[in-house]
C-alpha cells in the first residue's frame, strides 16, 4: 500500500473513532447537541478556507483563554465545538493545537478529542496525543499508549508512546515495556529500558538482557536486584 493510500484509509478511521465517541456522549446526556448547527455554513466555510493556519491557531488560543473564566456550560459547549473543528480541520498543526486546547478541559467532548487523536492520520498529531495522555494519566492512558506502541506504523510515534509510558510511572505498563525489549529495533529496546527505569524506580544499567530477566518476575527479583544496585552505586 502506498503512503497516500494509507493516509486516505486512516482519515475515515480517525473520524469514525471520534464520531463513535460522540454517539456515546449523546446517549449519556448530550443528545440535544449538534455542533454543525451552531454556525451557518458561510461562517464555517470562512473559518476553514478564509483564515491561515496561524490565524486559526491564534483565534483558538484567544477563545480558549476567554472561555476558562466563563461558566461550566460555556466550557462544555466550547469543547463540543472543538470536536467539530477537529473533524473539519485539514492542517495537522491546527489539529495539534485543538488537541492541546481540549486537553485543558475536563469534559466528555474533550476526552473524545484526546482519544480520537491517538488515531489521527498525521503522525505529528498522534505524537501530541501521546504527550496529552501522559499528562492525563490513569489506566486508560496506559491502555491507549500501549496500543499506540503496538499498532502504529511510524517509529517516532511508537518511541513517543514508550517514552510516555515511562513518564506515567505506572507499573501496569511493565508488561508492554517488557515486550518492547524483544523488538528488533535497538532504538525501541533502548527506549523501553529507559522507561522501565522510570516505572520500576531501579537502575540495572542499559543491559537489555538484565532488564528482560527482571521483567520476567519483578517481585521475585526484588531483593536480588536491590543488592546488585547497591554494588553498582559503590563502584
């Protein structure tokens, strides 16, 4: 499959993920919301085609700054509008900014954007989504980052997912990091080792085999590795 064909197939998949999330939101209390009815078509067309990406980013930042001091209802409506913008926006730089903006709000629509962005057709947006989930944390973050590492076709995205799993410092990430040690790419192995150091709070050096042995049974090796680490610090 060519790069263009892969990109084309990923676009509807990304949009489908967000739309499914939105359908779920509507069933849980947002059924009356319709983002496409909030503005008439002429205004939407002007926003999409009449402004440069830098202008759209600037306007988005200004609007978000104002909304933060407004009511909870206005913030919910703003993030719902961000969903519409995310689906219509063709520039990945702007989509990245929409994602980063949404991550600042604790609403169902904002979560939908953050989740859907993990399958954005552009690797830059997916990388930003990994960063966002490292900040949000929780079991969902571990699952999404693990999936991104295991399924993404872009090496930079996979490496960022591994890095952010380390940033979470959540022991639930150990199994996926252990599997990453078996990857054929040395860069992936190195990143997995660095993240295991963060998650485990241990430093077994950069020997992949040592980490494989530890990851096979972290609790069983706890005392043994503690002694080894003590000697390493001394010498």
